[in-house]
């Protein structure tokens, strides 16, 4: 049974990779297809909960438990970038001025150049 599940997973993973590679070039179509899938899942879960007689409070508590335990609650509703910027005491991207963004971009470009130079020096030292 485990081998069958692995084989199915492998096939689905390959299909997902191919589909994603094609859709990434068409973001509006990609977003639409994704949203239809997500809403359909949500609708199905909603109706199953109704069929089973799950109360609103029961759904809320069950959903909170699942999302907190899987680590999705905070990352979905707040986002990892906001948490990281808060820990680093940085401004969010939407709060930064154009000058600050340009300065960061320049700094990153300089760092990339330095890294490239270091790689070249290291490769020259290996040759010697």
C-alpha cells in the first residue's frame, strides 16, 4: 500500500511541476484556477461540516487548533516577512520610502559584487 501511495504521489508531483511551470507565465489564469480550487475545497468542507452538524464554535475551535499546530495560522494571516521585519526592528516594505528602498538595493548590489570578487580570488588561489 505504501509503494502505491508513493507512486501516486510521484505522478501527482510531476503533474504539479509541469502545470506550475506552464501557468507561471500566465499569472491571471493561474490565480483564477487556484482560486476556483481553493473555493471548491472550502465549499466542500463547509457542506461536510453542515452535514455532520458541526456548530460555528466547533468549526472555529477545530480550525484554530489545526492552523496553530501546523504553523499556518500566523504565517497565513500575518506573513513571515512582517514577523521577520518586526524581529529585526525594520519597517515593512510599504512603510519604506523610495530612497530607503534604493539604498537597500544598492547595498545588496555591492554585497553581490564583493561576493563575486571573493569567489574569483578563491578560484585563483585554488589554481596556484
